[in-house]
């Protein structure tokens, strides 16, 4: 994950930012109501993100302490705390 | 106790919305649920937060009676238990017992593996389209869309319209094969206009036909003819596959290409109807037409309509036929890509569990081979991850020797939950059911 890593943003916004969120401990600008994936991609380079519609689970992150949230479906809220690490663990089983 | 509802519609895309409009028009109180943040499904995806009917085409929801319609968003159906369907809204479970149900669960993009398909920046066309439509962001780097199907051109046109740097669109089918679509386009002027609009939006873009996607690396993509195109973003799209989990849990007969339905979209189980992409891929117009028919059929099943077919119904059925014919023309023009794509032994097939094509080949060469998708699931965990096989089911079955598009044995058994839900959620549903 390269948010706040200085990588060129993977996406640019058509609507300006209006709030701040905390991604892996770094304050970054965001827009309330965009998806968390959009926030992450606008903050850094391309990251784990594949189907963009909740089917592939590649984009799992921890949001406000809750694991296993799909960044592509969750909407960004002011002050949200997003952790892209620890990496997702295999779900279920054994 | 489960909450009794007269009609439950799962999926608020074109099919579900049209079905809800028709059912409420007939006087049926209807609960319409969707996992997403807004109605409209993928086709009419738009920024969240508006009213349920805001920004939708008037024709799609014509006749809807809002006072009979309960629209619940962020509410996936994660299981079916006998007559009950388990819903969850923001972590809170609810069991509902519908008098009739319409499955309008839509489709997802077909995942076809190739070396590099799991790299950052390799996404589906639908993923960037949703970034644009819902989140209002556009990729900054050069984009190539590759694979097969008209959706590549639709998304490329949208991206270009938003100022993205679309370098190329690469279609696996040759121009000669696609000429077969011309007669169908001539009969469907709306689709012909759409094709012209894509062509206009993509003027100046490198359009290639008859070349497949072989691999993606740091610099860009390599095509099956050996040529390379530089790109930062690769949108790999190979058509769509229906979402069948809920229909299967409800006990409706399915084939890999869709829920089996009769003329009025009833499934093999009484009181269970299906509409839209879940019954076979055909596009939003067909989905809406099917939704209308299913809404009427469900209303009649519930005793809210007389058994006599009306002239209006005959018109709706013929609309369904018309759109269905275009769907079949598309199916013929764009046959599905081989499920294993250009995967090599090192290519990860099951991304959730990190299983490569080599792992699958070795397992199916054992003295007691894993020659069945259920065995691969048990032994290699393919399909046990968070996506529950949504991304790899076709490729896994082809790797162990089944034709994934015709042989329903490819399908490991559907089990609840069809999506990850917390133990607390499941326990909540259990407590509700015991009360």
C-alpha cells in the first residue's frame, strides 16, 4: 500500500476534497461520500483493488477498528481511521 | 420469528426496480433490498445519498407506488433457510418470510486469469466505471482496456468523456466475427446509436481486434500476437457471469449460465421468481423488461391479480422477447473466453487462498485425483475464501477438466453465508429465529 508514500496518485478527483481521514496513521485529504478505495487511490499509487463492486474482496481494510471491510463499497466519512495493514488474513476454515 | 413480508425482491438494479414498480402497481406491498449504497445496480450506479428514485429513468420505475414500497439499501441477503431469507443491515440481522420472492441479483464481471492479473493497477472495466460514476474519480495514468465484449467500449467511452488517457481498446474477437452483429444492430436502433456514440467518443484511440490479453507487467500489457502496449492501468474485461448463490440457496434450479426460468420468470420452486442478469446475461433493457414480467407474475402468484393475461402483459412479454434477441446476438458475437485464459503454472488462480494453476494441475494428476470442483474446494480451499469462488470457479473447474459453462458439476454446493458476515450477525439471526 502506497498511500501517503509519495507515489503519484492513481486517480484524480472530479469533485474537490472536503475532509480529512487517517490512513495508516497519516492524515490525508478526502471527500466525504466517495468510496474508501477512491480515497486510497487518490492518496497514492495503485493498490489492492480489482473488481470495484464488492465481489472479489481484494480491497479488504480495517475501518475504525473493524476488520474485513471492503474499501470499494465503504463510503469515506470525515475522521475515519483506515488501516491497510495488517494484510487480510485468509477468511474461514481450518 | 421471521418478519412476514408479502413480496421480497433481492437486488435493486434495473430488474429489481422494474419488478418492484410492477408489483406495487398491482397493489403488492414490497420489500426491495440491495447490498449497495444506492438503487440502480451497476448500470445506473450514481453517487450515494439521494432518494431511491432520484436520477433513475422515469420509464424504469413507471407505475411504482412509493407508499407500498420499502427500499432497504446496504442490506445484502446472506442466506436462505427454508422459507426464510436472512438479511443484514449494518450488522443487524433480520429474517424475513416472504410470500413470494424475486431474485434480481445481477451479475459480476467474469474473471479470466493471466500472468499479472493480480497486480495493482489491473482491474475490471466495471471497477473504473464505478470509480467514475459513484466516487467521481478518474485514473491519472495511461489506460488500456482489453478482453472481450461491448462493455470495454462503453467504459472506454465513459473514461474518455471524463478526460482519462485511454490509449487502446483490445477486443479478442476479430472484426469479421463482429460483423455478425450488424443485422441485430439494424433491428435495434437504440443499440446502434450507442455503438456509434462509443465510436465517436473513441476517435483517435488505438482500437485492435482479434488479439487476446497474454500478460501484464510493470511496463504494460503483452497481447497474444506478441505486441506490447504501455499502460499504467489495465482494465481486463471478459463479459459477465450471473450471481446465482441466493437462487441456489432457495432451491431454484440453475445452470452455470443462469437461473432456469419459465415464460413468466418463475423458477423451479413455487413462489420464487428470477429476473435480469441472474437468468442469463442480456443487458439492462432486457433486465428491466424481465423485471416487469416477474413483478406481474409474482403479484398473480400472491392473488393480487386476476389470472387473465392482459394486453399490457402481452406487450411486456414481447418487449422481453425483443431485448432477448439482442442478448442472444451478443452471446453469439462474443463467445466466452476459455476460462483459464492465458494462465501459466505460476499464475494464481484462486486469489483468496493463493492457489496456482500448477497446484491444481499437480492435484488433478494424483493417483486419487481432484477431478471435481467439490474435491478441489475441500483439498485446496479454492472457493473457501472471502469471495466464495466468485473469482475462480470457472477457472478451477476448467483446470480439473470440466467445461465450466455447461457442466453444472462445476458448481460446488452453495452454502450460507454467501458473503462474509460476522459470527455476531449469524447469532443474531439465530436468536431472531428462536424468539
